[in-house]
C-alpha cells in the first residue's frame, strides 16, 4: 500500500508514538517572568536556550505565537504586559542558524497578511532552514487588531474562515507552481472573490516541498478548515477523555473532507510540572502557581473584567463588593477576556469565592491555572500516562508551554523524554532533516489536473 492510499483510509490508525513541540509564549499568566530564575522574553538568548534544549530532547517543533497589538488595561497599555514579542519569522530565521533539526513554526494570521507576500516569506524561512518551516494559521479578525492596519474590523467574523481558505489556497498555488524542485515556476494568475494575484514565484521548493501547515482554532468552522487544509491542529484539548473525543470529531471531519482518517495530526497545548515523586511534584505545583499569579497579577486580572482600578483591595482578602463598570469586556483586554459578561461574571465569581473561602489571589490562581492542560506528577507516572495516549492515539503529541523561560524544558528533556523512550513511545533520533519527515507527513502530491490548471492559469 502506498503512503497516498493509506492516508485516504477511513479507519484511523494510531502511530503509537508521541512527539513534542514547544510553545514559547509572550507575557501571560502561564509563564513566570518575575522570578529570580526568569530570563528575558525578548532577548535572543532565551529563545536560543529553549530551542536548543528542545532539540536535545528531539522535539519536532518550536512554536511562536503572534500578537499584533498590545493589550490595554484601563485605557493604557497593560503595564504587566508591555514588552511584546519579537516578530515570529525574524526570530525563527535567527534560530534556524543555531539549530539543525527542529521544526520552526510561525503563527501568522490570514486576515491582515497578503498571500503572495506571506507565501514568499514562509518559503524563505523554509529554504534557509533546510525544510523546517511551518505556518500556524490563525484568523485573528477583531477590530482592535485591525486598527493597527487602518482596516479595523473590516472582515465579517462569520466570514473569517472563508477568507482564510482563499488565502491558504492562493499560497499553496504559489508554492505548487514549480514544475520540478528546480523550476521553472509557472505564473500564478488568480482572480477570486477575495484575492486577485498575478505572481511568478521567486523561490524554488524547499527540501520538504512547502511549509507544513498547522492550524489553531477550535470552533466547528475552525475544525472543518483544519480538516480540509492542515497537516497538524494545535488543539486546546489535552485531557485524556476530551482528547479522545476531539480525535473522533476530527477524524470524522477529515474523512468527510475526503482526506482520510489520519490526515490531520493533533497536538494540544499543555503544561508539565514534574519531579522525582508525586509529593514533590504537588509541592512544586503550589510554588509554580504562587509565582504565576503574584499579588499585582491577581488584582490586574480582576481589573480586566471590572474595568476599574482595584488597587486598594487586598489580594489576600475577598473579591471586591463594588460592581464592574463594564457590562461586557472589549477586545482591548485580549482574547481571554474578550466578550465576557462582566457584571454577570462578577456576581458568579463573588458567590463562588465565598462558597469556597477563596481570597482574590487564590481565586484568580484557580481561574488561570490552566488546570485542564496541566500534567503534574512523577516522571514515571506522567510517562505511563502519556504512553496510554500513544497507545490509543488520543493525540500525536503535545505542544508544551514552559512555565519558566529559559530553563523550563530541562526536566522534561532530562527525565521525561528518557522515560518515554524506554516505553518505546518517543523517537530516539530525528527521522530525517525536515519537519515533514519528523512528523511522518507525506509530501504533498499535485494531481495532474491541478498541475494542468496551474499551467493554464
Ligand atoms: C491553542 C491555540 C493557540 C492559538 N494561538 C494564537 C496566536 O498565537 N495568535 C493568534 O492571533 N491567535 C491564536 N489562536 C486563536 C485562533 O486563531 C482563533 O482566532 C481563535 O481560536 C478563534 O477561532 P475559533 O473560533 O475557530 O476557535 C490560538 C488558538 C488556539 C486554540
């Protein structure tokens, strides 16, 4: 059976393997930026250290998110958040020169970019990294971000995936227009409802043909889009039962899209808090949580919803009796806060905190702890648990957010990876030199019809 027919099967076959990616986050409540051990979030050194550690641990990919506009807080740039993140492709290009194998994934949105330009920039990263680039496709379409581009919320929210699809199809046509790996390229003329391009691609194919496509978005439209277009989905469903359900859902969608049950790999966002014993891991978790949400962060978190200064409130006291000044939170507060019914939430939260006897800080810690994505335990217990994911094929891997930069992957690479290797569920070497090879993805094949269409165009 060829790779091609196996990929079209309607029966999902688990690979029995787990792979890791690392998701280097900007400022957020999941990463500790204020401890003595914390590095800088913008210095190259932090990125280099994490990427090289991940590569030592045979990670498939290094991810960078994208945030195109700073969050605001009470009408000003959020003071706890002000240093943003370097441009993903610039940073990944620099990392390409200090790494050899690890995949380099740039989150880039389809709403404010241009397909011909982005296709060229991603092809550049793919070429200079020797076939290690990937694009994490996101649709960020809010008016707040759009104001940076003098476009505001020009795109109807309901239309964002149709727009994304036209964007990705155009980019693929540009990448696919090379007749052979060395050329020549055919001119891509495309006149669509959303994009009109007349472009002769400026770069040949990379060692992995074209960049690997990731997608991050969880709505039914987002999942269908991934089923049609993506090689990997960066999911928000790491817990075992939820992960099994998500796999089932995605398999159905990718079979319905005609791509076969194994077409889209799944890598959920996750956090690991590990130690030699369960008791030490539990203790470490308390310590991590106390650093993730300090007194200032706890008050600022509530201020995002209340829309007013709460600095006179004691972080170790009860939630504020005073009501929020906003009915619904706006997008200036960031995606995690956007559109929350603030007054209703305040009532619920006060009741919940009172009920459980939680202070502001304890309450905010419980709300932001990303409990759903955390694996806490001894190296061996967590390795056993992950081996079970591999056995049933609940996921293809995990996209790990380190809670400390730049040393947050050390115990995963030094202790968890060898445990997984012993269980036969984790690679013992890189499978090849490209990201497509590490992930075991087949090389895209253009059908004769597609090739002919490209030539005719
Ligand atoms: C795990 C995960 C990571 C994401 N990372 C980013 C990011 O770095 N930048 C961004 O603009 N959007 C990011 N998104 C947001 C998605 O692009 C999308 O806009 C959002 O999830 C809403 O789409 P949906 O309704 O299909 O879920 C992420 C989403 C998920 C689930």
